[in-house]
C-alpha cells in the first residue's frame, strides 16, 4: 500500500465481518489487513479470534494486542456460544465494528 488512507470524515455504521470456513486460504490475513486499514483511518475495531485451538487473527499480535478480545478457553459447546454473545454485545455497546475469525479446518 503506497498511500495512507484518508481519515473518515463522516461517522460510519459499525459492521460485523465473520470469517469462517476452510483454513490456510488467507482469510485471517485479509481480516488483519481490514483491521489495519480501519485503524489507519482513525477507527478502532474490535477483533475476535474464536478458535480455541489455533490462532488465526490473533496471530497478528501487533494489532490483536491492542484491539483484540480474549479467545475462548475451550471448544466445549457452551464456551464458544457465550464467547460469541459477549463479543457481539461488547461491539454493540461500544458502537464499534467487529472482525471475527471463527477458524477453519486445514486440509491434510
């Protein structure tokens, strides 16, 4: 990227973007790039890595440490369900956009 995006002049409606599906196709990298672009434009999105086993979006530590939510502590059915609910509630309360990485299954 050669030019820094201009700061947003009008308030934007917060959005939620959820990446799910097959792993190792660049989805987490794309979400990290979206987050960095939003940050450079003066916004502060919430980032949420919902895979308890494998880091996806949270692997981009320089961004995730500042804007990321804690990852779920286990894959037991109730834990991710509560985690998703809390992530979306927090984004709504703070009126921030939310980027969620659900993870994916890597092919052998």
